[in-house]
């Protein structure tokens, strides 16, 4: 075992620290966030920080650095009030990673990576046609994280598009069938293999495997 | 494809909605959060909402509902200022799921699930001995998410314990070798299989696979 305390981490070489600290939280969610600015120019960016905020009513959130390459996403959400979350699957993971390059604003990541804009009636932000699970959200709130000026953006789920095949009778989704990927650190992509689905745990009862 | 708008989701049967909405964000991180109250009573709870907040200085966050079964975790962090994140691996996933049962406060989830408390000198919160990657954090800030009264807790990484075998020369961690798991929804656990690790993407250049 290797033990690093806070000072040890601060003293690490920058690239080493970036690789290590970004990966210690384990597997992360993998999405392409689609937005459009007031002039109609679209933007698409890979994110690994989407988190569940609530089911009823349905809210999702994500963490961003508004001063970095993620700035266009932030500005577009704030100016239009809408964004999309498009699940990254194995088929899309290379194109998803490419969206992190610093393209000029007039060069949409959709065109640059060969992904297709898709729209739902009355929903202003662009979806990724090739993504199998698409979520359209309206901006609900933002919270500034004061320790490092990152921001938690919370969106309300307005539209949810899921493949009928992967949707089970009880509302569960088969992430393996969807070929969903998960991200480690800033640069590594993985598929998942199910160990088990379990019933709600109860004190003094054995764990019950459902599936 | 099945399309649900916001009203459709609100109208779903409760259990169906819970299963669906908790799973639409895809694969999530998997941790056991260890805490202790002022009287020395330990608590351990499974969480799937840990997110990266920053690498330099190192911060991690997670989302919680302070009024639910997660209340003990919240109260302990607020009263002592410390908590631990213990990576869930395939070996531990069944015990991790069991921690979600409603044990009385005087019955620690450590004892109830057969996991072992471990301590580092000068760090007050309990680690899980059996977890291969352990992180000790101090409470840094909390942000109330006003739409549903959930809370984002942010912690500063004070201690990081990683297995030497899984740590590569450039600071990257081999999550496959660690047998790290990822969570889907509230009840499904998966292992990961690497598709690839890629170099930082650059505009007008082909994607370069590192590993």
C-alpha cells in the first residue's frame, strides 16, 4: 500500500497528480452534453460528473468548471435554459473523447466528430442522434462550490427517450444491453458486466439476488 | 424508442419511476462512506453519488438526502468534520448493499455486515479494512440543492491509501486490477472491462490510444 497525505498530493508532479486524483473516485458516468447558443451554434462536450439528484420530481446534476473548455456548455445553458444528456455507449466512446479537443466556437463538435444533431419538437437543445438514451433538461439551479469555483448545475428532466428493448417491466434499464460505458479518470473508457441486482436490503435478513 | 415527458414521469407508478429515473444516468461510482459520532459509534453506508470536484487541491463530493437513511452519515460528518470513502470492489459488493438496511444506530453497519473498522493515526473516521482503496476526507463545505432539499457535501482529501500494484508510473490507477465495481440504479452492481485509454484529444488530429 502507498499512503499519500494532503501535502504529499500537493507536492506530486502535476500530470501524475491529475491522473491519480481524477481516478481515485472509481468508475464515473459518461455523457455527451448538447447545447446551443442564442445564435443557433451547437456545442457538444464529454462529461463524467453527472449525478442523480432526485427521482420524484426527476432531477440530474453535473459538475463543471465554467472557466475551462467547458465554458461554452455553461454559457449556452445559462443563456438558453436547456441542455441534453446523451448516454455514451461503446460505439460512441471514441467520438465522445474527441469532443474534449479545443475546437473554435464556430466549429461545432457535432460536425467535427461526425455525430448528428437531432431535435424533439418544442425542445431547443440538440440531442445526439446516435445516442441510444437521450435526456432533455431545463436548467433548474446552480450552486457555486466555493473551495475551487466549480459549479453544480441541476436540471429538471423534461424529455426522456429510451429504447423499448432495454426497458424492463418494472422500469429497470438493462445497461449491459445498451452497451453503456463508464469513464475512469479523464481518458479511460470501460463497458460493464453485471454481478447482480439485489432486493432492498433489510436488517437481519440475507441478501436476496433478483437478477 | 419510448418517449416520456416530465408529466409522463410524474404519472408513473412510484416503484417503476424510482427504478427508471435512478438508472437513466448510467453507471455510477460505488463507495462505502465511514463515519463516527461524538460518542464513538461508527456508521457505514453505501453511496453511488461520489463525484470529482478538483485535483489540485484534491476535493471529492457526494449528494445525500439528510432526512433519509443517510441521516446518520450527515450528522456524523457535521459533528466530527471527517469521513472516509472506501472503494467497493467485487469482493465487497454484497456487504456494501447490505449497509442500506435500516439498522438501529447502536448497531454499527460494520458489525452487522462483517466488515472491519480500520484507523490511521490522527484520523478520526473509520476506514473499511477490506477495501483496497481508502480515502480520508475533512468536511470542506455543503451546498443545499433547493429543488428537493438534497445536499452536496464536499470534502478535502487528507489521506489516500492505494495498492502499489495498481498504481502506474504516471499516476494512473488500474481499476480493472482493483476489481472496482460500478452501480446502476439503486440495486445493480457491475465490474468494468477497459475499451481503451486515450491521449488528450486535439482538434484535427486522430484519436491516439495509449493503452
